[in-house]
C-alpha cells in the first residue's frame, strides 16, 4: 500500500482511504479466500485486482466510506470497513467490515475500527442510527458488533444460501443515544 493520509486513528488502528492504484495483493487474497469470505456476499465468484480497483474507485467518488484498516503504525493493511447507504434525511447508514488477516482476528482490531467509524458517523456526520447484517452462524461478527453496543433487532429468514443451507441474516442496529464511546 502507498502512504495514504490517515482519516481516523485509534490506539492500535488507523483507518485510511484505499488507493486503487496501490498494491492490492492482500485485499485480492482476502476476497478470494473461501474461509475469509464464508459469511460474506463476496467470494462466490473469483475477484481480480482490476475489479477491486474499479470497486474502490466507485466507493471513493460516491457518498460512502471504504476505508482500509491498518495496524503497526499504519503500515500493515489487515482489513477494510465500509459505511454506506448513508441517508442524511433519516440520519441512518449501514456498516460492514472485513478483517482479512487470520492472525489479527479475535484480537479486538475489528472492534476498534468499528468504534472509530461509528463515532465518526454519530459525531461528525450527525447520524442517529447505524445498521449491519450478519449471516447466521458468524458468531465472531455477532460478538464484535455486540461488543461495540449494537443490538440484535431482527432476522431476515432464508436470506443467504451457504453450504447447501439457506441461512438468515441477523439485523443489528445501534442508536446514537445508546452508543458508549
């Protein structure tokens, strides 16, 4: 990755905009890894670096945030986080996260990145609610969202076909009034 400007910084995590011209080797590996993408909407078809560049460019020019999650002083790209479907009138948005590097999972890096972007959404974008969807069975994501304060609000039954079974999508939400920094 090239040295992009820091957008948000926490104790261990730095969030930066992704440069579509940077080295996307790690990102390409994550979205093509069947274990990493098991509970995600990507991974059903191969994804090339060219497709990722187009996706990043699209995100960078629209009203959404696709940020890289970096550690080690902003040097190591370990995942991405996205705030999208931002609705200024209703003051809502959706959030999604990918912690791509196996050795980072379960260490609170994703939760810290989530805290950073949620705080920005509430405090700078004046949003009132942030939502997320988690495919049933993805217990690690459920724990992470709940650790940050998200509450389970509902279930979309039979929403995703995974390993020969239709699974529901758990709906999570967090109101600004409930968020604890």
